[in-house]
């Protein structure tokens, strides 16, 4: 199981580096930036996302260049985007691009999906079918799918990814049987990556809770929860800790490695057997 992150993401790591380059203690940095030492510590460990103006104050205290300050402010803005408990779902293309930017500056990503398959694990056919489901004439569907597939380049980095899926979700077919069989094969290949953990909760295993919605945790500071009509971007410590507790609980029920691969292969065979 992936451990809790302690400042391994791009924003936290760079803020820590900039402070060290000036030879400042956290207390010194806090005094120069006009914020509390406890906040500096939380920013550097990824426990809290700084506001844009706080990033600006720290960059000024660290004598960071304008270009770097702009980049770090942009990262903070993306992480705090729509920092409300529930927001209306926006156009899918900008949303997928924003997720890609958040992935780029996150060291660890954890996803639980109770029904459909996570975006990073989707084949092109599955992604296109998903964005067209219920809205076949949507002109943005193709571009949204392409953007989601482009985001999969994150898997080629040294970032860490952890997915947990119930076995029953594998039977939710968005494609004809041959397409779903290919999707299962794709999951087997993905699970073999060194930077990925893919856990399957076996069918019939007793679950203490039944989450109805999928979510993704980005490091220890942002959870994105999706419903049919809303998306929640949560950064409050209480929300983050609760979703981590639930993810860890579900993860304890999952199987990995050969056991997970066997479930996926059996599912692919079942799809291929459909006439």
C-alpha cells in the first residue's frame, strides 16, 4: 500500500528547495512572507495547498525569479480550482486538461471506482464510448477523449499510481464484448507497470461500506469526487482524511499481482465467450 506523501509533489518540493537555497529556517520564511510557521510547514509537506497570494509572498521572500513564481502560482491555482464542496460540471475538455496539469505536479495518485474504469486505464475505444454515453452528438466528446488519453502519458513517469476496483465493476460494459475483452487485456498489461498498483476486490467479498461514487486522491491535499451531475474538489483536512481512511479500508479487501491478473483474464474470457 502506498504510504502517505510528505512533500514529494512538485509544489511542496520546490517551495522547500527555494527556502533552503536562501538558508532560511521555516520561522524566518514565515516572518518574511507574513504568514505563520505552521502554514509554511504544511505547504512544504503537502498537507495544505497555499493560496496564490501566499505562493507569491513566499517566492518574494525566497527571491525566486518571475518565471518560477508564475509557474508555482499556476500550480497552486490549478490545485485550488473550484475549491468548493460541490461545483457544476463544466465542459469536459477544460476539465480533462486541468486534471492533466494536476497529475503533472502530483507524486502519488489513488483512485477508487465502483462502476466504470479510471481514465488512466481506459483504451481509446472505451474512452470515446464513455464521453459519448448519453450525449452521442456532443461536439466536444472526441476532443475530451483525446485529452484524457493524452493524460495517460503520466504513466510513463516515475509517479506512483494506485487503483482499487470491485470485480463487479468489470462487468459494466460500455463496449461490445470484443472491445471489453480488449479493455480487460489492457488492464492486465497496465497492472504490470512498476509504478502502478491495481487491486481488485473479489466478487462477493463483504464490504463494510458501499461507496456510490468514484474519487481520486492527488497526494495528501486534493480529492476529486465525481457524480452524475456534479464534481467536488475537496481540500479540507477532514475530507482528505476520511477519503484516505475509506481508500485504505477498501484496499485491504483487494487482491493484487497474479490473483488480480487471473480475475481480469477470466473476465476477458467471459466477454469473448459472449455470442
